[in-house]
C-alpha cells in the first residue's frame, strides 16, 4: 500500500523501517532476486574484472583468491 502511494506520488520517498525489516515474504523475494542476479557467469565476469583492475593498482593476480566468488 505504501509502495503504491509512493509510486503514484501521494507520498515521497523516505526511510521506512520496512526497508531494513521487509517481512518474510519480501525478504524471500529479495533473496531470490539476489541469487538470480549473481549467476555463475556474472560471478566469473566480476572476478575477471576484479583481477584486471587489481593488477593495475598493484595487487597480485591471486590476491582475491580467498574470496568465494
């Protein structure tokens, strides 16, 4: 209901406690969206970019190996 009022312009954006504590239904939807966002291809692309940028800024190629990407 509040989201509808915000999108229709009745209310303006602001901080709502529901942003931190969205409830179980929205929490699960957010978690599923997060998992879908980070598919294996995106993880691989991110790690490759991280290594390239890291090497340019002085990190070794294996500096980010401890990250579970």
